[in-house]
C-alpha cells in the first residue's frame, strides 16, 4: 500500500517564512534563488514559482528535512537544534541514541535474569524452610518478651 500524499505547503507562506514581510524580501529571495528581483516578485505575486524554486524553498523551510509524512512536523534551526513534536534535541542527543537503545536492551535482559532468579529462590524448599524458621523465631521473641 502506498503512503498517503500530504498536501504541499503554500509557496507564499514559505516565502514569507523565509524572507519576511519587509520590503527587501524580494531582494533576499532573488539572492537565495539566483534570479532577478523581478522574477522573485512575480513568483510571489502569482504564487506560481518554478518547480525547482518551490522544491528548494520547501527544503529550506523544513530545515533541510524531507516533506514526507514521517518528517512533516520536524525542522532543524540555524543553531542545529532539531525541533520535533515531542521536544527538541541536539546532534549529540542523536549521536548517543544508539547508546540509549543499547542500555535499555541490557537493562531488559538483566530484568529477565533477575526475575528468573527471584522465582527460583522463592519457589524452592530452602525458601519455605527459611520462612518457617523466621516465623518460629518471631514467635520465640514474642514469648520471651511477654
């Protein structure tokens, strides 16, 4: 089954997001796209840019992440911080992800081993004898304290 296509962002909204509302926005856009200021202004006013310009601006606005469903609400800012729907993370966080996953896997394995040992200890006759002895000692202490 093919993934559902998401609607693409509006060119004008991306244009304003990238270059602002001020009067020099078309000059900034022209420098960014490598076209004349008149061409950038026409693309903005008609909302029909060249397809390559649209893709270039879409990539720029998404923080250089793809516009596919999995990355749609993610972006990377100019400081290199990735903004996600669940919070922000740095390049160091992403680099250490393998370590976090390895640690979680090791902890899960250790938990399984510990639970098995506990079950073994609490199901044996030695444990039952130990509980019986503890009960007997508690009764003796109670008898001596009376």
